[in-house]
C-alpha cells in the first residue's frame, strides 16, 4: 500500500535521472509526475536549462497535491557540461550537424560526478533511482549505496542493406531489411555502447516503460516469461499530463512557445474533423533541401490540409512549397517547438506523419490518430513494425535506410508520400478500418492509466515492492 497522510513512515522517495535530450527528459518528467500523484516524493536530477523545459510538468505535479504536501517534486542539478556546444544547441532540439549530435551524445558519460555527489548526500532517503538507459554506469553507483536502480530503457538492434533479416525469438514474425538496422562495422562505438547499455539494463532491479499492457500484451509477457525481466508498464505517461496550460508549454525551453504554435491551435479549430495531417519528425530530424521539396510536393498532391513542424536548422519551407499553393487555407507551418500533445488531440487532426519516435508514437496512440510512418534510426524501424503490422494503425512511406543524418538516405518521392497520406486519411475502406482501430487503442490507453487500469496497477505494484524493500533495508541495518 502507498503511504498515506498520518503514516509514521516518510513517503517513498525516488530520484529520476533522465538523459538531457527532450525525447528522454519529457517522458521521464511525466513519469515522475505520475509517481508524485500517487504520493511519492520525486526529485529529477538535470541541468537548469533542461529543468526549464519540464518546469510546467513539475509545477503541475506539485499543485495537484494538497497544500500540506506542496513541493514534493523538484528538478535540481548541475549546469550543462562544457562540451563545446553553442548555447542554442544545449536544449538538444534540432542539433544541426553530426558533430553537434556526437558531442551531445557524449554528455551521457559526463554527469557521473553530480550524480555521485547527490547519492552520497541523500542515499539514506532514496528508495529507488530511475535512471536513463544511456547512463549505464549509474547501476554501479546505485548499488554501492544499496539503492535499487530501475532503468528507463533505450532500445537498439543487431552486408547488404537489401538482405531480409528475421528478428528471432519474438512473439510475431518480424522481418526487417539489413539497411534498416544499425551497422556495427560503420558505427563500432555506438554499437559497443548499446551493448553495454543492454547489459546494465539486465543488472537493474527492473525497467519502467512508457507503454501499457493492452498495446503490446505478447511483448510484455515475452519480457517477463521468456527474458525473465521485471517490466513495469506505466504509460502512456503523456496522458498523466491532462490537458491544461502545462501541456501547452511541455518541453519548450523556459516554457516559451512561439506565437505560431498558439495560432496553430486556433487554425486547427476552424478545420473540419479528421481533415488535417500533422507532420512532425521529433526533435532530431533535419531534412535535406531535396527531401523538403519532395515532402512539400507530396503534401500538395495529397490534397489534405496539414500542420507541418519544421525543426530549427531545416531548409526553409518558403523555398519548397509549390508556387501558388494555397498556404493560408490548406497548410500551417510551425517553426521550432510545437505543443504536440495538444495538436494531436484536436478533433481536426486525422493523421500524423511521424518518424516513429516512441514517445510520439504513444502520443498518437493516446489520441487515436492513425500514422503515416517514416522511421530513420534507433528503435524507430521496430516501432514502425508495431504500428503498421501488429497494431495496424498506420501505413509506411517505405523508408529503408538506417541513418540519423540525411547523407545515406534515399529520397522518398512526392508521389509515394502523397499516396501514403491518402491511404491513411481516406474516409472509407482501409482508411476507415485504420481509424477505427486507432480509436479502439485510444480507449484502451485511457483506461490503462485510470484507477484500476493496467498501468495504474503497475505503479501500485512497484510502490508496494519499494515499501517492502525499505523494510528489508531497515532490518538489515543498511
Ligand atoms: N515534441 C513536442 N513538440 C515538438 C517536437 C517534439 O512536444 O515540436 C515532443 C513530443 O511530444 C515527444 C518528444 O518531444 O514527447 C519527442 O520524443 P520522441 O521519442 O517521439 O522523438 P525523438 O525526438 O526523441 O526522436
């Protein structure tokens, strides 16, 4: 049972330690808010800049509590490490070159000292550390102080790019092209790093997933029964955010949104239901000018309305929209950070062209929006398989190249892009089937986080384990 007011025991305390990129930081802050709502005192260890992007989530976690419990959740931490990045790149949004990206990834090895200092001073009060899978070294530090480390995993996978590879031992038959997977020869350091991360995940007490049982029951079972690992599926964590002002500024540096972002919500409210495609490729995607032009033409040819989020650093759309395109009527561009969760939940949005980042995928699932999938790297090709083949709530543009940068990507042509959009947003036939399935999933996602739902219960189960463990620690005199 969770500690309640009047219990002699102080509340459970968890330390959350996210990697500094938004796609890692935001879901972990949402996760902390979710645990805080169940009475756990949560601390998020991160830099002041990163803390400014999750300020609204932390504030909500505190204001949702009774006045006697105020400020149970806090974000604290050291300044951003000096790794030669300009201040504009420290938020990790739109890292515009491979060099910036590589430097940013190096920060995964740097925050050891602040983390160690924090654990040395506070280990007696902390019941569990939830640290990002990329901080593989944190498992040893936590163990040194007798604290459970729960990881928030980061996924990756194993010479001819056209070779079809069948992924072994999974509940469904999943095949991918070799070119859609990371190449250990081309990326030996990254490959070795991911091996290390996966190894340390196994030494952790368990893994916290931004997912829910009903989304992938066979895989949740596979994780437990076949891989013998403790998996807590506590998501979709973005649903814990509700729909208030804090969701609007969620993830924006210092909580500041551009006027375009606000205007976009008003623009959407004037459009018919399910008539708009939301186009966004997460926080890390920079398109080449050629691909931008093909995408712009594809949007034109599709005949659908769209909201297109352009990461800072991408080529300008002004140069690539076809001459005479009725922009004000059919398209809306947001440059920079968009209030994604709010956009996806607008009734006008009927499709989402996505890179299949896991958080974005879950946000689309939670909003019941079918997807046009365009994966690039990391776990995104696997996520596409889940969306298109297992859940059948999307259709792919046919991306085949695993690469974070555009250099090795083959161009996806405008006709193909337009056809994929039409398939997903068609009102009748396949489009209708996909939409109905997406709506069914949305209802399951919402039920999972409600009291008595599977994710709600997984949080409760973990809390019970932490309380039992606290008793054992006391008995052992730790
Ligand atoms: N996001 C957002 N506005 C943007 C871009 C991204 O709110 O303009 C959020 C999005 O809702 C998601 C996260 O940033 O929660 C991106 O995470 P994901 O795993 O989907 O992709 P990544 O950027 O890490 O590849």
